[in-house]
C-alpha cells in the first residue's frame, strides 16, 4: 500500500543522504592533498605477494609509458613519467576506498587540482578502458599508452609467478587485461603488434623472459 511504499522510500532516502554525506566529507578530505602525499602512501600498499607494492607497480608502468611514447610519436619524457607514476594515486584516497567504482574518475580531479592539463586528466580517467563488455576506448594517445602499460604489467607479472588463469574464473582480472590490451591495440593503434609490446618490456625483471613471452603470446593469440 501507499503507506508502506512511503516508509520504504524514506528509508532509501536516509541511506542515500548518508552515503552522499560521506562522499562529500571524503572529497573535501582528499582533494587538497599534495600528490606526493599519495605517492608515499602507495609504498605501503601491497600490489600482490612477490610483486611489490602499488608504488613499485607505478614505477614499472611509468617506465613502460616512456618506452611506448616513442611508438605514438610522443617524446615528452616528463609527461610520460608522470603518466605512469601517478596513475594509481587515487587508490589510497578515502573516496576511492569507500567507492571503488570511482577509480580513475577521482584521479582526474586530483590531477586537475594540481594543474595537469586536460589531456593528462582524460588519460588518467580512461586508463581502465575498455572495461568488460563496454567497448568505450581511451579518447587520446596518452590514455591508450597508459591502458596498454597497465595491462602489460598485469599480464607479465602474474604470468611470471605462475598465475595463468585456469577454468572459467578470472579473480585477478588476467583475461580482462588481455581482452582490454587486444581491444585497444586493435581499435586505437593498429600499428602495434605483440612483438612490439614485448620488445619494450624490461626483461631484467623476469628470470626466463623468453618462456614468459612465448606463454603470453599463445595466451593472447587464443583470445583473438
């Protein structure tokens, strides 16, 4: 009846207002912090056992971004370095901790508040695209570079410790990373090949890179 519907609606409104109030508080807490403050926090956050911290992952992604930049005719090393190094800052923000779906979106506003240009802002926001069945691609080349670097880091490092996906489950997002990598390469940078990508990977990070490259190549080709 109308009375019970009204009570239910009021309950939903209370919950929503409380969540929005939390979000506003976290936003105000996070938005004015210095980016280096976030960077220090990443050093305390484990990416995965035997794969270092999220800061270590950011360093790897930063190196990959700088190498990939040449294939996109972007030679601004300081911009490419920041693109990778700052790509995970929002993971230690209060807002993303409470609302994980805002990854990337929150980072866009953090870097905007620190005077990064719109191209960088959009690249940070688009770094997880394409996601799932959504085929929306990164809008600019910096976004493509960051997306590729993210996915290559995920694939090479998890494969290096023997965590290839088996069965239909994908708890670590390895298949998702492979599909995203293929989609970005196919739709946004068809001049790239798996050979190009693997050539840029820092081989010193892995014990038997040739075996790793062969396994990854087979895994990716199966998904074409």
